[in-house]
C-alpha cells in the first residue's frame, strides 16, 4: 500500500507533467508506437485475412502461422532485432508488428467467414462480383469481429510497447526502466499504472466502436 501511495504521489508531482520527459510526451510516444505497430500489421494481415476468409484458401495455414507467432517472446524478438538492426525504433516496431498480426489476421478471417452463406449466395445470384460481395456484404456484416481483432492487437501492443525503452526509445516504459536502474520503485509503479490506464482507455474506445459497427439488428438484439 505504501508503494502504491508513493506512486500516486509521483504521478501527482507537477514536475513530472512538463518538459520533454513529462507524462504527456511519454504517453504520446507510447501511443504513437502502438498506433504505428498496429497500422503496419494491419496493412499486412487485413488483406491476407480478407483473401483467406473470402476464398477459403490459406485460411488454415494463416491461422496456424498466426497461432505460432503468438508463442514468440516479445522481449526476445526485440533483443534479437536490436542486435541485427541496431538501437532505434526499427527493432521494437518489427516486434510489435509480429505481435499484432495474429489477432488482426484471426479477426479478419472470422469477420469474413461470419457472413450468412445464404446472404452471400443471394448477393452472388443478383450478379454481384466477388469483390462487391466482399466489400458490400461480408465486410459490413463482419465489421464487429474485424474491429475485435484490431482491439485485441492494440491491447497487446500497448501493453508491450514499454519494451521500446529497452533499446533506447521513449514511451512510458522509460519510467519503468529508469526506475529499475535507480531502484526508484514508485516511478516504476507509476509507469505501470500509466500503461494500464492507457490500455484500458484504448480497449474501451475500441469496444464502443465494435458495438457501434454491429448491424442494426444485432445491436437491437
């Protein structure tokens, strides 16, 4: 309890809310790492998931590879990529992308495959092309699941984006690693609380978006 109160006192100190190492700047850096990692992963996983979900090809293989990627240790990846690429943002960003792809890929495939086959067949009978069926039927109906994949990936990345500080970058992880080096445990706990708070805000925001994108009948139910 004493450590928790000391962490709250650290957070309440105005000196920690200003300057280049202040909480707003570190939070913005942390959020930037998260958004960038998820965005790059989405550019890879979403098109592949749409193709696999719509055609049924590579779906099993894609999900198997995504499942295997979940087992990779993020810290080990960051360390490996840092040795290969050097200190900088490249190493943690590559690790975050690998971490985000499984949730995005699984969510996208599930979103496309969740469309009622009868509805898809009716759209095809009306003369829609496969691209039109995907864009006008399968994606709108499966949008909540797709957003769910984004939500899962975002929460995973924001929770591990602290590792960017492990290889000399910023973000809220700086407080944890600086506190660890100086044995400043209130600073470490304060950094952890900030990461938890940011993760909760992003998770709740995406949950709201997930519910808003649900088809009207599903929302009513």
